[in-house]
């Protein structure tokens, strides 16, 4: 996957999503699963509701408070 420029670009996009989720106190796997499920169920889902800092993010996507504040 990293042996081509497009593979490197794809990898960096995924890494960026994961790091942004972590920086916003989310569990990356649960967050990405939520986003992809919402997109699959509703093509017109507001993009703002899928951003890692969205207030309406489900609690199962969030890291426990003590883990989220450790840095």
C-alpha cells in the first residue's frame, strides 16, 4: 500500500483521521465505524454531525474521560 504515491496518500489520509479522532477524545475504530455507518444509511447526513468534534457524537465513540485527558 505504501509502495506508490497514491498508496502513501491514502495511508496518510487514514492516519490523519485516526489522529484527529484521538485528539478529540474519540476511539478511532468506533468513530470510523459510526461515520461509515451513517454515510451508508443516509446519503444526506450533515457532514458537520460526522466531524470528530461534533457535539452529537455518540458516547460509545468517546474515550473515557481519564484516558482522553492524558497527554
